[in-house]
C-alpha cells in the first residue's frame, strides 16, 4: 500500500521505523496540546465492573501496563519520547 501511494519501496524495518516516528510525533503533538500522563487511563467503569468472563483489570495492573508501554516505546516516566 505504501508503495502504491508514495512510490517508495520500504523494508519491514523501514516501515517499523516510520510507524515509530509517526507515533512519537503524535505523542509530542498531544503533549503540546495538554495531554498528561494521568490522561493515559481507562474509564473507571472498566476497573469496577468485571467482564462476563469474570476478568477485571485493576488500576495497579493498568499502571504496570502503561509503565511497560512507556519503557518499550522509549518514553520517559511522563510519556515523553526520548528523542525530543
């Protein structure tokens, strides 16, 4: 699809790098517009009401997932990309 739109042939690694840059730029834009780490949350209802299967996501589990996401994406503890 990228080739059809841009005429460029990109490797898997180049596509992943491009996607990462887009995610970082989107994050920077959102931070500039007032996004804060406390906004990286789910609605409270999802912590209080279990799914029909009985599974439930605690706020502690969500915080762990957010911290891990930040680490894997190369963001600091405030969700800011390290390249910026």
